[in-house]
C-alpha cells in the first residue's frame, strides 16, 4: 500500500511540473483535438489555442511558416472544404482520432451540406455562422466558453472590438461623398473582385470606402470577373490588391498605370501575413486590416499607431513578439 502511495506522489509531481497550454490552464482539463473544416475554422482554432488544432487544411505556405512554430508546422494535412471541388478524404478524417470538428460557415455556401457529411462519418460537429465582421467577436467569445478558456476568448474578442471602435471613431462624421471609391483586385490577374453589396465588401465600407463594382440583385455574393476595360471605366480613387502573386506581377503590368489611382500613388497591397488580412479567407484578420485601410483611404483622419497596433495584435493572437523591422515588413509588402 505504501509503495502505491509513493507511486501516486511521483505521478502527481510529474503532472504538476508538465507544461500545459493557457487553455488547459484555465479549464484544468485536457484539450480536445479539433479539426477546422474550412480555412476560417482552422485559423480561428489556431488563434484560440494552437494546442487544440489537429491538422491543417492544406500545406502551409512559406510565408505562413515564418510565423508558426515548427511543432505546429508538423501537424498533418487533413484537407477541408474550400471551394473549387476540394473535399477532404473521409477515411483519413475518420482515422484521425478527432474529438470535434469546427465548421465556421460564411456568406457563401459551397453547394454541399458540410455538417451532414461530417456527421455521416461519425464526427461531432460544432457549427457557427459568421455573416458579418461583428460575428467574429461573438464567435471568439462563444468558442472560448465552449473550450473552457473564457478568458482567452474574451481577450481576443476585446481586441477585435477595440480595433473596430478605433476605426469608427476616426471616421466619425465622414460625409458620404468623401468615401474613397475602391476597386478590390482579387485573383492572380487582379480581375477577380467582389460586389459593393456583398458581405465581403464590409471591410472596405467600414474603413470609409465604397466598392466601385455594383452587381445586379441575386449575384451579390458570387465570385465576379471583370475586364480591365471595365476597371478603366470605373477609374477608382484606390486600387486594393489582395493576391500575393498579383502583388509581385503588378510592377510589370503596364496597363494598370493608366488608372488614376496608379498615377496618384493610391494602389495599395493588402498585408497577408501570417494569414490574409482581407479575404480568401475572410477571418478575424480583417480587424487589424480595418485601421490600416482606413488610414490608407483617409490619411487626413488617421490617428492610429498602425505599427504598434499590428505588433500588439500579432503578440496577442499568435504569440509573436515582432520588432519594428519585422512589423514594417508585414505592413510594406
């Protein structure tokens, strides 16, 4: 009996000394292995606690790896639902010993019942709807409660709310006529875009802009392609380039210099590290993009410390301690 008692004390000492995540520290319980069914789902899990994450949807990009510790880079690639006919391997998911699947759905459905497919292979699903940016705040609070880490969820949500309030305060009283007319250049050729009335234009609208691409009723949330001639007709005040590859190609694309935005030096490359700040996928990263974009569109109203806010955001969400040089590199793509 005495031998068993000493064995128990040794085991207790080992458990007490073992490092545990902030999430487990809050709840005192082991963390579940969570699979994110979509990119927004996966990135949200990672921000809440990397220790929760069971795997990635696709192999990490080189620029993402710069910000992700090697132990998490080694997580398996489990696939996911991210459009263009991509679906995960059902057998691989079933064999991955997952405790739960998080499915954060957005403004556009993919034509498949993802939740039903996951349940059909015996995986428990927590489904959350994010229809607008403010829903991201609620999402983090709810997931913090769900995974027994309310302090973490509330801290992340509070930072998003702060960035939103900061931006709205800067733009308070902005006349409608003074909103910058913005062309949002998606895709590798810059000719993919989003509609003015789309949920995906919310970032531009909140930052004091107005998307120049208006769409007919019923297709507002569709992926749109336009001709360069149409962009010339729009002649926007600002071009916002989202795709990293188009950012590299843009200096060699002479036709874009015919736009007034280019002649006036108002073509901006949206930051995309460690994950996209704007779209594809649209996530909580849009909140750090808010004051950045508002300052680009309305520099006369900008009173935010963008490098400071960026560094603080990266430290809170990703445990990244960036110096001024590293922060500047993220902001100046």
